[in-house]
């Protein structure tokens, strides 16, 4: 815990226009199934994971390609808000 706190970085966002660390993102997959993910370096979906990497910088309405170990798929960003 001390190591995490010593290396912690405060991330500030002015708007909810783009996905970044600290975003709660609602997405829909190619079958229309929705899920909500939290982009976080500690818990949730990491920004360096396949899904997190694909979502970083995306805006509402964007369709992103996710290159995951189990196969590629597409996700549409439905909503973005801050945690």
C-alpha cells in the first residue's frame, strides 16, 4: 500500500468527452449486450489491458476494435462518466 501511494498520480479531467483513467464507460458489444467498465490502474479494467487500451481516448458513439487473446471484437461507447 505504501508503495502504491508513493507512486500514485492524481489524474484530473475537465470533461467526460473522452475515456481516460478514472472513467466509467458503458459499452455495447457486437451482439448489443451492454456492460459498464471502470478504467483504473488499480482494480477494474487497466488502461494497458486490451479493452482499456482500445477505449482510451474514445468518445461517445465511437466503435473501437478490441484485440484480446481470445479473439478480436468491437465495442461501441454508449456513455462516459467519472468515478
